[in-house]
């Protein structure tokens, strides 16, 4: 699986501003067309310009796989209707107090790990919308499960201080092998610096050689 380096707004935090599945890469409104074209060609998908909650923080706020999409309750009606129409996905607003949904859950097409801070009564909506089974678990002691782990259908990476039992439980629900790793020159909050689908991986431009080697190993079936 090819790994590309990329920067967003002259910084390495690609995972904060973008999200992708196997059909689309979701990019903030107003983002440079040439850069969007490069990013979409890396991932072999169509670029889709949007906002979530009238912000550029798409990666932080949105959860998406190839079955569905969740956006927070601070999103606007026009964003919801546009995303439904443009993607054809099952797009739902998750009505919970936590709005940074992307930081709260790590999902692929096989399963998901959700922050214990998300109320249990919301789990059915998450599972039905994304077409997956989920577990609730902290990652490396943090409630922000989605910031600490990142997976596609081939593999995944996780905060390096996650204990072995938790790595096994998260690997089991996502049905891929999760590997401890860092991104962007030692950042353990791995989701901030990576964007991937099942075709390719894009990482922040500060990601170094040893980290690329970790990623290559992690995302090999």
C-alpha cells in the first residue's frame, strides 16, 4: 500500500482537517484546488468540499466508513442534506454532548472502538449507521479513542503506550492487527497526522523514515 507525505495549511496535521473512505476525500471549503487534486489522486477518490459545524475541522468532527457517516449535533441542516445527497451514504447526526466525534471513535468497515464518554444509548445509532459492531474502551488511558488509534480494513496504528490487552481487544473488534506507532516525528496521537482508505495512506510531512517503516508494517495484511 503506497504511503504519501502531505501538508495541510502548511502543517502536518492532515487528520484534523480531512477524512476519507474508498469513494471520497472530504476537504474543507476553500481549500486549494491543486492541493485537493493531489490528495484525491493519492487516495484514488473524488474530492468533496464541505464544512462540518461551519468549521474546517472535518477529521476531528466526522466519522465515516464505506457504509455510513456520523456528524455532530452542532452541524447545520444544509451540511447534513449536502453530505447525504453528494455521497449516497447513510448520514446521521449523533445527538450526544461530545461533538468531536472523530476524536471519540476509531472505525473501519469491520468494527469500531468508541470512547466510554459516549452514552451507551447512542451505540445502536453508531452501529446501525456505520454497519459495524463496536466496543467502548479507553486507549492508553485516554477517553479520545479516535485520536489515539487509526485503522482501515488492512491494518491500523495505535498510541505506543496502549497495553497489550487493550491492543488485542481493539484488534479483535476492528478485525485487523493494530501496531503501536507514532506520527510526524514522535507524536503519539496518531490520528492527527494520518489519512487513509483501503487504497493508500497519506501522512503528515514531518513523518520520518522509521515511522514510515512502522506504517508499512502496520498496514500490510
